[in-house]
C-alpha cells in the first residue's frame, strides 16, 4: 500500500469503533499475573518437568573448529551401567533429511543436520549424543565416545572467508558465501554530485555477542509410539517456525510435533534456532522408547547455540552538504553468520526495515554479503540485524559531525524525519507510522542536564577525567511483513504475519484466554487480561490467561511466537478480536434469554444487562451454564459457541521484488538515548556517569512493563558496548565460553537510568500500541558516541568498533591517528582532508 | 555404596538435611551437586541453574543462615545442615515482604534469576536491615539478571527494607 492509501485507512480517534472504553485497565500498572508463582519458586520451566524413568542427554561435542570426522565409536559408552543409548551423525543422516534452507544458491546447497555428518565446522558442534540415567552418568559416558578427527584449516574472519584460497566450510555450496545482493534506492550518484563534502570511512566493525538468557536451552521430549507424536516440554520461543524446520526433517506431518512451554527464563531471540537439538532429542525418544531430557550447559550455550550477527562495514561513503544535511550513504557489508545459516539469510534483509535509521536520507546503496566461518552459528538476537545497521547509521552521523565540526545534536535534528511527515515513506518503501524523534531527543538531553555540559566537562577535567556525551537514536521496528523474506529468496512462500488467541466463557462463568505467543517474561498474561476485561466489563482477576504455549490448544498460526517486537500489536490484536467476538456472542445469547435485541444489552460488572435497566442482568456464570450445560429450548439457529478464536492479520502487500521496495514492518517504536561517560586520562578506564533513555512505543498497555523492557534492553546494550564479546582465537576457540570470561553487567556495573516517555499512537495497530521489547541497541550507539566525544581533545580518534572495553579505549587514546586515518573528507573542489 | 572397611573410595553417602523445616535422609552420589540434589531429588525446583562456573547466583540458598551458591557445593557437604530455599520464604501463607516488593516494583520479568535474587536480598536484610543503595548493589553483585537491568530489583529491596510493600 502507498502512503496515500495507508493514510486513507487511518481512522480518526473519534471515529474509531471500539469496545475498549476510554478509561479502563488498559494503560494501568495492574499487578502482574505471572509474579506470584515466580517469586514463590513455583514457576514451571522446562527443566522442572520430570517423567518416570526419563533419560538425560549429553552431547559429545567437537573440540575442533574444522575437521573431518574419520570415525565415531560409541561401544565403550554403551557398556557403562545406566547408559540407555546413543545417537550418531551416521544415524541422523539416514533417519532425517537436512533442514530446509531459506537462502537461494549458494546458501541453499548447505546441508545442516541435527548432528555433524562427516565434518565438524565449529568448536562445540554436536557429534554424538548419549542418554543415561543421570546427568552425571551421561556426562561420564560421553567421555567414553571415541571420535577420530582429521583437522582442517580454520577460517574465523568474515573477510578472510571471502578470499579465493580460504578454506571452504560447505563444499556443496562452492564457497563460503551464503547470500549476496545489492540494494540501490533513490539516486545515489546524483546525491554524490550534489554534495559539498563526501565523508569516507574505511571500515567499521559490529562485534559478536548475545543476550545470553539466564536459562539455557532444552527440552523434555516424549514419544507416543501409538500415535507417532512427540511432545516437547521446552523453551522454544517460535514453535511455528520450529515445526516447519523439524517436521520435514523428521519426515512427519506438522501435527506430530507438540510444543509445550510454561515459564521461559529469557530468550531474546536466542531460542529460535533450537531445531537441530530438538530433532536429536526426538530421534532419541523414539529410538529408546523413553522420555529424554536435554539441558544445555552454560558453556554449551556460549560455544554452540546462538550468537548475534557480526558485521563489518567497508568503504562507507556519505555525501553531505556543508550545513550537515546528509543526502545518503553507500556501504559494503559483510555479515558473518558462523558455521550454519539456520535463520539466515533473513538478517540480510531485516536491516532494511530501518534503512535510513531515523533520518531523511533518500539515496542509499548497500552491497550485502553473508558468509560462513568456523564459529558458532548465529540466530536472531534482541535488536536482530536492525541493531547492526542502526549502529552504522549512528556512527555515520557522529563521524560526519566530527569531521565537519558540527554539533551532533544539531546534525540529528537537521536530518531526523519530522513528526509532521508521519506516516513517512522511507526510500525503500517502509512506512514509519508515527513518532517525534526531535522531541524525544530534547527530553533525553534535559534528563542529562545537557545545558550545563561545558561546566561538567571542566569539573571532570579537574579530576583528570575526560567527559563525553553521546546520543543513540534508534527505531524498534515491529510486526514483520514476512514477505521481506522473498527479497532474499523469491521462491519462499512466506508473506504477511499473523497471531492467534482464543477466548471462551466456561460453565462457571470463568473467562479463559489462550495465546499463540510464547512469553519469556514480557507479562503477556497480564496485558492480555487488561485488554479482555476492558471489553467484557470485568476485572483482570476475572480473566484466566493460560500461561505459556501449547500447540494442541489450537491457538496458534504459522508465525506464532514471541519475537520481533510484536506482541502489543499481533498478540493483543488477536486477543482484542477474539474478545470482541465473544462479547457479541454473549450479547446474542443474552438477548435470547432476556427477550430483547443484542443492541439493547451491555457488558458490565461481570454481567450482560439491559442498557436501560441494569436490574435485568445475567451473570457470566448464567451465560456459561446455559450454553454449555443447560441448553434445552435454545433456538436451533442460534450460532453461539462462547469459545471464540481470532486470527489477527496486519495489512501487508508482498514487496516489489524488482525494486526491493515495500513496507516491511507495521510499527516503529522510537528510542532516543543519551549517555555521559567519564574516561580516565591515564588508563582509558571509563564509567557511565549519567544515562537517559526516552522511549515512544505509542499507547502503553502497562507502563511499568514497558519501562522494564527499556531497562533490560538498555542493560544488554551497555553490556555489549563495554564488555560482552565473543572473540575467537585463530584456531577457532571461543575465548569467553562462560560467565566467568563473558562479563555481563552486574548490579554494581549498571549506571542509574533516567527514563522518559512520550506516546505517539500507531495509526495502524489495533490498540495504537507498538512492539518495543527489543530496543534498537541505542545504548551501544550512545556509548560509542560518548567515548568518541570524550576522546576528541586527544586528536579526534574515531570509535570504529561497537565493543569498547577499557583496553580498546586506551589504544584509541594512545594512537588517535590510527583510527582517525580510517576517515577522509573530500570537498566538492576535490581536496581531501 | 558406603566406604568399605577395605578403604575403597566412597561413591555415595547418606546425608541428613533439614530443608524449609522438613527433615530428609537420602543416599546421594558423592559427586552430586547440592543444587541437583534439591531440584532433582527433593523436587524443590524453585532453585535454578544458570551457569556452570558459579557466577550467576540463580541457585542461591541459605545454608545454616549463610547465603551460598548451591552449585558450588556437593550435596554431601550439606550433611547435617539446615537449608532454606525460595520455597521456604513465605510465612504463614503470606508472601515474604521481599517477594511482595519484587512484584510491586516489577523487579522480575522472566523470573528465572528471581529465587536467587530473593535469597541474596534476604541474606542482606537479615544482616543489614537498613542498607544503602550501594550496599544493596554490592549484596546482589553475585546474582546475574538478563531482563531487568537491576533498576527495579534495587528499588524493590530498598522498599522491602523500609517496609513499604503493598498488603
């Protein structure tokens, strides 16, 4: 749909027909329904589920980053008392088909199985599995599995992986390239002609890290021999897609796979690509005719589950006017997805949801290549793919401001998309729905006392500290149009999006809600109840939202899950739709009983009653009982079930594949962060001394939950900006394989956070809300900018990496020319500086 | 098997523990971690495992009144001790003020770190009823949370210390 067409679909608030009252529970901080069981230690996480005689799985993992598997011998393990059985790659190759690949060739030719077949490609890759009577025994037995390897040359660098003489991971693909493509929007060459200056940046690097959810991955898997059906009590966060991968591989229908979750200990995207492990579990449950349980160890999670995408940006070119108006940019991006693509190459297009960032850039050219290396596979990670790209746009803005000696605040304000331009169509056809970036920036600056910045600099200087301020401006694009997948592979039959909810009124008047989503701490039970009770005229306590997900509740669809910042739109859109259907049915039934028309009735106080006569009322219990248990005499044609299912489907078109043009996401929440750092002049050690995060996610259903998401996204970003990194040595060994080496923020590391909020309702979403859980990595961008600002007096070093531990800052201080030389500025008259 | 008279190494042993007021006598593998004993044998699954290096604190329990990481002890080392886990925090069917404060202040999202956080926070308040913010942060530095950024956790502990919790 074009912007004019979309504008035509926007209904003015006063014209909106909605059953949601203006003042209700939506928008209030009601107590979270999830909390009581969780603070009591009565939550049920997958590892809490037990079955009689269950076996514990331990994976035998590769100590090599790249090697041929010569032989696997499980005989000694099988001889150990208490060992139930084993699984090897040879069995997997016979019993399953390789997982479906999303890429066009060459990536399409990659063969990915549940266990390594013939070759290992990263340290920690599962080679075999052992099942035993206890966790300890399984671990012992795994050490008795003899694997003979023939080591191969290793490649751990994305650029090196592209060289002609680089070792190739997947010979069937012919090279290490998974996918490559170019994107060209607007008229980039004309922008270059028009420019007063062209800023060129040789290289920027966005590092590897992940959100490292505190609960590791896993499942308890049961196989029903009679029906051929598996039940997985697990923490998969996107079962719809998980089943699409697993079922064809296992050569069964989708309905043979039942995913069950209750409480999940964080996921952040890192629990989307569990299908290789789960297929191994399924094979073992079937082979051994026994419930089997796999709990990933922390070291396994770091080495061999899911990292965030690492991306190197080369040959960045930015045409600008002398006043700081930015006309566009071009870049060559190399994305390193590790040993297997899995969810990739979707990351090769997801960034395009936010192509120009928050800015009015109209001319953009991107050359994107994704490669495999001998490192852990990646998966979506909070801020997935947009975060890398937004880091680039924010780095560009700050480097341009530095080079042109302009104020980064003024450059942002000059180039931000303006609130009066909303809904705004980006150069590649995305529609930014609403927002006011400049106002958010003003609030952030006020929160950190920007007006007195120069005094603070002087005061810090008196303590031998360099003070710097940085801004991170990001968009959390939410509610994907899966049609964007066709931009990487036109053969893929995915487009649009959907989510499901069912709402029923039970015999005793209980309202029961089931969700298709798979919550991991986002409070879905609470916010769903808020929406339901406002429509039905009752309270959140009257609404029972089933915790977690169960495939067999039949309340899910192809894209069900909790990912990509969308619950407030898709999940609650489905809840609202289902509840409105139920409300209409309750009135219809009530009208039959009370002898009136449905329009004569309203829902209030836990009853359906006459608008004109509140005494004429039927409590919910009466309605539930009449239909479900006492229905003699009801009219034959009364079409009422009191059990309503609704599929919410946002309006999307398949993008124009030729122009790579179209709307890729429905909503765009805004995050504007401001960070103040003090850097020690002698050592490079630094501290974040003030921090403000301003968020605009449209209407907030539960402000406290929104604020909690902002805190969490900010903490993860600050961790990534300062310490969290997954570096590898030249042999492909991960150097931070546990929390001892991988330093996530602790309570003493977190700076005080100041929060600000504005609400720019989305004109496109059912409740005016926007998905917002991921944030856009604004904390990384703001911290990088603040460090660059602080170090400016030392010779204008350029922050070129997204992770800046103290040693890197010290290097920037010690040799500012090294990083400064990454940037050149060409004036229109051809001179360079 | 118990240690034999021939001096062969012991691979299992009987332990006596009192957990949340209930006495247990169990034969356990000598190498079994206390956290797995609590979770897998006593079915006290509120105590969680988040790492394999003793860094995350999700498994924190009280052992004879001291906050300990139950993944860093063997079950046999707990022989003869009194243990409190998160399941033992409630008093007379009412949430402990810390539990209530965590809910009031949205100090938990996924809830996985929460039991360990609560046990570390309780140890702090047991020994320092009026902590400063810096003392609260220090007391929780052995507990990792990946959801909240600690902001609301620190507020919740401060509120519980002041008795400012909802009824």
